C-alpha cells in the first residue's frame, strides 16, 4: 500500500468537510423550527428586560432579520441565522451601565447560560453577552446612554416559499413615544 501524499490527505479532508457541510440532516433541537426560534428570541429579550430593576420600558423593535446560510460553492443550505434587536427608551447614565449589565448577567447565569463581558475601544461601549444551553444568544450593549438588546438563534430551518419569518412586524413607534435612549429615568439616567 502506498503512503498518502500531503495533497491526497488534504483532498480527503476537504471532501469530508464538504460532505458534512452539505448535509441537511443536522439535529438543531427545538430551535430548528423557525417559529420556536422566534418565540425563544422574544422570550429571551422579554426575560432580560424584566430582570432589570428598577423596571425599564420594553424595547420597540421591528420584525426579525435573518441571513441565509450558504454551504459549499455558495449553495443555500436551507438554514438561517435569525435575530431581533431592540433599544431601551431610558437614557443610561455613565456608571449605571455596569449596574444594568450586572443584573442581566445574574439573570442569564441563573438560566445556565455562559456569560462574557467586555468593552469597546476607550471604554465607551460596554457589553454583556450570553450563550444559553439551547444555543440561543443574547447581548446587551450600552454606548453613549443608549442600551441595545439583541437576541439570536444561530441556525434554524427556513420555511419554504414566501417570507421565512412571517407575521413578525411590529408597528413603528408612535410619534408620542420617546426615541430610544432619550427618556429620562429618575434612577437610570442620573
């Protein structure tokens, strides 16, 4: 038997990766269902907001966004990452962002999530991020007084035909609603 050349070994490894990447039989668990993924994203955002005390205004957001996954040679795999992002109405004062992030971290740890924290260049942007046991993700970031909450499911099946995530649009905020990050709060804004 001839020994394999480095090229033959590389070609065999590439074929194995392509075969795995082309398989649509991956078990994604309950979040493989797009409706379940959407409900999980909303429940993660809602639970995170409710964990913040004193209470904050639930975020205004519009629909879900998604990015289709592409496999080998740019072929669509039938899967997508789906996410939703919202912004708190309250302005978060310097120093209070740490309190807010500590509260959401505690909530996520109680759910069994793995938590990561950090800050952007110059410390202007602080964030906490969590990956939950069911592979749902959530991040809260605060920059210049504006708190953003983003939740996502990295991989779910796309529905065939039409909008893969229908009936997800929430109405645009009314003119009387305070723009994100500009509502004065006796605790969070001072």
